[in-house]
């Protein structure tokens, strides 16, 4: 699952081997990694190159936190169909636990294994309007879960 998640996140987030500003003006690098205080990248200038090794290291850490957060919101995460786990982990990586945790009806639908309702809840969100290409793909995949 990790390799598939990596492919999807690289496609959705892109991969940049330099410091750049995201759509909110925050320093970012690699695969959508928000540069945090205490990390060397935090104090680097926009445009500073980042090695492939560092990008991979940051991505591994981010995916580790992402999956831990998935289990916090859905304790039976490993019992879900792989397609649902990939969709949810992608959303977690994009939104973070605080924001995804506000999708109460989505969480309930997933816990109840109501995949169509889960897709409807995903579609009826600000997130879906903000990232229409990404959300459209994930919603369609949720609709195909049986």
C-alpha cells in the first residue's frame, strides 16, 4: 500500500527538489512537505535546492505521521478495503488530522461501510471545491468500492 500511496501523492502533490511557496504562501519542499520550525529547510530561501535523499526522508516521515493519524480517526483503519485506506490516507496527507477530523459524516459513513454515502460526503465539502481534480478522482474511486 505504501508504494501505491507514494505514487498517488507524488501525482497529486508534485515533487519539487527546492524550497517553494505553496498556495498559502508557506515554505514547502519535496512532496508537499510544509517546512517546520526546527528543520533546516525552514530557514532556507525560496529556490534553495533540496537533495533527493532529503526529499525522500521528509516524505517517509510525513507518510508515517499520516498513517498514524489515519488510525487516530479510524481505529480499524487496517480492516478497511485497501482502496478506502488509500483514499483516506491521501485526504489525510492533504488536509491533516484537524481538518479531516471535522468530516464527521464522512467518518461515520466509513465506519458504517457505506461507501456511496462516504463519496457523497466527500463531494459535499469545501475541500472538493478547493481541489476539484484530486477530489474528483478520490470521490469516483470511493464510489467504485464494493
